[in-house]
């Protein structure tokens, strides 16, 4: 039942984040100094941007994304556990990510803008999108005690797949609203052509995508690593289907990603509000514009190499 799922989730998530919070209190980011938005700006654009701005400006194919005039008041959208718990989720997540990136923003730990500055640093520090994907996945792994990831596939995912799908849809709703904005549990497509009741999660307008304004950040720092995390660590297939025109994203637990679905997301044009103006397209392909179709966004995988567990 929904109540049983909620109670189990609350026990697991409270324990997980209590452990993570204690660890974070004694661990400081390594590998580099703290950075503010002003110091992140040169990192996010990089030397390559100075050289390639004129070339990038010639790429005409973009999509506008959802209208800025209807942007939600994300600061006042909270998960069912309330703002204080959302702030804890944000602080712990950002601390874990900062440990792996080696820098952090000087903004408060519960600042969403600070998280976006850190995300910009992650994407600008690594020219190989696979590094971005792996760091993002490793951050998700670090949020959970090892025994949960070790035993969940054995005790839940394999013997009770439908229950596990529903539980994780609700868990994502409880623990992910702070990151993505307003969302709701819904029915979704699953493997075999069926419909999974309450196995999906619809993000109505993704805050992470809107604040980054970058389809490549969506793909490499969210979609692909999250799909891999649930598949490889939790034993659950997950397909995330972002809509860059509306800002929606459909989580479908029980639906294995296909090459067609991931290719459609990965070949999206750049968003017109992309802060790098497409500059990272060059950065992540060695600066050679011939290596990528002009319709593709900076960090996105090449058409013939989708970095996600897929089925044909």
C-alpha cells in the first residue's frame, strides 16, 4: 500500500541521510579551493570559449525551452517532508558532489544557486562527458549506506519488482522535489508494452534543467547517471524522458532505456538560453566543430555512442 511504501521510505531515507550528514560534517572538499560565482565564470566558459565564441555563434539550431514568463517560484515548492528536510537533502547532496569535484561555491550549503555553480564547475573541469557521468553517479551512490545498495536488489528488486518500482517512484517524489520542482507519482509505460501503476514520476517543470539552461547538463549530470544508478546499483530499470520544450521529465521505473529514446534526448538542439552559448560543444569534442552535428548540444554523446545501459 502507499502508506507502507511511505513508512519504509521514511525509515530508509532518514537513516541514509543521517549517516551522510555525519560523514559530511567531518569531510571537507578536496582537490581545490572554494570558488564563488565570479571565480566559477572563467572555469565554466574556459579558454576554449574565448577562441570559439565566434564559431559557436554561427550555430543556428536552438530550441527556446519553456517560457521564462511562466517560470515557477521554485523557492516555495517543497517536498512532502517540508522545507527543513529539503534543505538537508540539498546540503548533503552538494557536500558529496563537492568532494568529488574538488571545489565548491561560497554560497550557503542550502543555496540552490550554489549547487548550480558547482554543477557548472563539474561540467567545465572535465572534457570527457563520461567523467561527468561517472562523478554524478558516484555522488548518488555515496548518499546511501553500502548495505542498502548491496541488499536492495536481492531482498526487493528481484523478488518484488513491481513493489520496488512503486517504492522508488515514491522515494524519488519524497527526496527529489527539492532538486526538480513540482512532481507527482503517475502510471507509466513499462517493459513488455504494459502500464505500470504508480511506477512513474512526472516532473512538471524541472528546476535543474531550467536553472542550468543546458540540455547537456541534463543528459550527463542527471539523466544518464541516474538511469545507470538505478540499473546498476538498485537492480531496477529506469527510463527518464525529458521534454526540452516544456521542461517536463517522465521517470518510468520498469522501462529499460532503448537506443531510440536516449538518442532522441541526446540529439536535442542547444537551448537558446544556454549560458555557454554552445561553447562547450567544442570543449567536449576537442574543439573540432566537424566532430558533431550543429544541432547537438555541447556535452551530449555522439549519435553512435549513447553512454547509458540500453536495449535495442
